[in-house]
């Protein structure tokens, strides 16, 4: 009887430890940003200040999913006038398209670590496949809050014209480096 109880307790613990875990993106530590060549002279950067989303991760089954929603109206270029220009119809057209989303239900693993998320990016109402590389993947307890979290840097180079954002191409580069540093707390 004692062996059966111990066995059941062990099975319950290992089963729950190996099952898929759910995480909620921390909007205070998830600020997507991008870099783009400006007129062949410099690399300009912008970021988005409002992001939300969910992640599931099952390392034993080598599966996962992620959904990131970015509020395009929260774009921050460092100058109010530039922010307004990026929000208009020439670029993010936030009146018609207030969000962009990345969704993936296919993680690529190297051992027990996810190294890429293959999914779709929806921007300006256009949905296209994108593979985000996952770098610096790490899970553990936040040393300040003591809450369990997972974090990573996701990134890809995209061609903005494929989503219909063509203003000033090629003077302002068609290639955009998209980066999404994510911290997500376990639910």
C-alpha cells in the first residue's frame, strides 16, 4: 500500500512537471522593437510600448505555442511628430489596424530548448508566414518576485513590402529587423 501511494505521488508530480505549462506575457518587460536602414545613412530604431500575449510550453513533448499582440498605436520613435507619422496611413495605419499579431503553434527544439517559433505575422490586415528565432531562452524564478517565469529574445528579418508597407522603399529599407524580448510569468 505504501509503495502504491509513493508511486502515485511520484507519477502525479512528474506528470504535472512534464505537462504543458501556460505563461502570460509580462507587458512591463516585453517591448518589441525594430531597426531599419534610413536613407542608406543610419539605422533607426522604434519600439512598441504595449504588448500582451500567452505562451504554452511542453519541453518533454517538444511542443509550444505563442501569441503576441502588439498595440501599433503605442509606437515610440522618440519624437511625438515622428510617432504621429508612423501611425498614419503611410506606415502602421493604426486607425484601421490597431494591432499586429504573431501566432505560432509550432516550436522548433534543440534538445529541450526551443530555438524557433514558426507561425504567422499579421500586419496591416495581411497574414504571412514568419519564423522567429528564439535566443537566450531561459526559465527560472524571478529573483525579485520569486515567481516562475520563462524569457527569451525572439527575432526575424522581414520585408515590410510583403505586408503592404511600401512608403519610401527602397530609400528607407524594405528589410526590417524585428526583435521581441519576452518575459512571461507562469499562470
